[in-house]
C-alpha cells in the first residue's frame, strides 16, 4: 500500500509492512526496506518480494561511503544519492560499487567506484553502434579502446532505484571503452541497448562535492582505468619544446662551425730515435690568433703492438704561462685460431685545450719510450676547432628528460591495463 500526505509519499514494505518514504515517487520502481533490508519491486507492474535480500545474518554486506539521501554538486548540478549497489563480476569475481544520483531537472546519473577510483557516468541517447568496431568506438576524432566486457550480479543494494537493478544487471552484458579520462559504455540485453558516457573524478572532488572527508572514502589502490596521467599539460608541450631546443642548439653549433677558424698552426715530426740522450723535444714557435679559443692536437704514430706516452707543455713565449697535459697511444693486433684477427687501440690520439689566449707559443714534449724502439710521431696543432663533444652532450641532456618522462608514462599505461583482457601491451601472466 502507498499513500500521500502533503509532500510525503510512502509505501509499505511487503515483508515487514513498515511504511517507507519514497523520494523518487512514481519514478521509483524498486527499493530496499530501511527496517528489514529486503529488496522489493514497487508499482502496479510488480509488488512481490524479490528472492534477493540486502542483508545476510542481519548485517549489511557493505556500507556506502556516500549516505543515501545525501546531496552533492557535480559539474554545477545538485544530485541526491538515491540508491547504492555492490556488483560482482561473473568471471573474475571482483567487486565495485555504484551510486544512483538524481536531479529532478537533469535526470539520473551514476557514481562508480572501484579500488578507490571514481567515475561519474551519464546515460546518453546517442546510438554509437555505427562507429563501433570489435575493439574501438570512435566519437568524432576521439578513439575509445575496449577495456572490459563483462556480466555481473548485484550482491548488495540499498535505497531506491528507477529500474529493477537486480534484473537489469543480471540480464545485460556491459562493454566499456576508454580514452582516459573519459569512457563510453553500452549495456546490451536481448531486447535493449543502453549507452552511457563518463569521466574520471578524483576522490578529492567527490569529497568536496558531497562535503565529506576524503579519509572516509575507500582508500585508493593502484591506478584507475580512466585516471588521467599526471603532467598532461607538460606532455602536450614536451615534444614541441624539445624539438625547438634541438633546433636552437643545432643552429648555434652550425654558426660556430662555420665561424670556426680551424687553422693548422703547427705540424712537425718527433723522431724519438734522434733524441738520443735528450729528454725533451722542443717544437718551433707558432702563433695562436687573438682571443681565447680552443687548441686541438692530433698525434699519429705507426705503432705495431706497441705504445707511446708523452707529457706536453704548451708555453706562451711572451708571458711564460704553461698549459700542461699528457697523452698516450696504444695499438695491438693479432690472430687467434678461435676468434680470428683482432685489433685493440688506435695509432691516433687527440688532445683538446679550451680557452687558450692568443700569442706566440712552442711546445715541450717529454716522451716516455718503449724499450729499444724508435718512434716517429706526427704532431698537428689546430687553432679554433669546431668541437662536437659539447654539442652531443647538450643533445643528450635535452633528450634525457623527455626520454625518462615518456618511459614513465609508458609504464603507467601498462599498469592501467593490467586488469584488462584487451590490453594493447600483451598478457601479464
């Protein structure tokens, strides 16, 4: 039986006969009794007690984090929590929770929560069947990928519903397609197809909307399947910014290369056999152009299973200022029956000095000789060489951050799809 008194609309529980307020009025087609917890259908179409009971042993199976009857504003619309259900997936038996929301002007919506991650979901009238393939749905230019295909049953219910939530859930197969933070879903049965669209909503936003503490909401576990990755704004600009930086650095390198003097200022041969008792080889003087620029030195020695080492002093003949460095060359080769021919080392060696002032210089070279062997070492000195080392170090530095960033995003996307049978990243077994 039901009755109305002013704004009050009530219905008697068919099991315990307790009078129940019905906030959805004639829209409410099923509900649970606040006294005995039984789930029953309402209205002329059926008034029989369902075999489903919302309690086991007198204790509820789940307590909603958002109380039935509470209100919250989402996207500017004030909703009332009408009903709450816990659903269990048929194949893998995992649970999730859904809240039925209602606004008298905007209609109903759902808040879905699983593992502490939330989605706000609205029914849509648009039929997307023509843009649907086996694994995707296209909405305009946006592609939504199939995440789940499932059947479920209701294991707990509380509150009011505008449909028989038990029958609807048990008789439909649900497909969910995602393009984080959005999702498209469809519930299909033998005689109906219902489409809905949703988007991720953070626990903080849910708490603020319903004016509850975020600590009272289910704790978050893992990554939500529609949860947007962090730094989305950074991801959108990172590649263009990286390309721009590489272009700028390359332009600077090109200009520097073109303007570089790259002039041979000295070339000579050190004959170690001619030194005899002398311990030092002194080059003829050479001139370095004005300003502070780099100096490079190349050594070539025709070694065979041998080495050469030298200590070098570049001396300014006017000021006496010295720039000291060392360089060694090793070259070995051979043949082994197991591995064939092999080579180790090089007959060339390079040294690089940066910011050397202009002026007249000579070099003192103190060679360390391998026993009993003479060497002829060709020495070539160049002024203002376009050195590529710093350029490549800069390029590596520019690419390091986006590389790490996108590796982390890739790993996050893999985690998003861990529980899906349709992961584009393959099986996790």
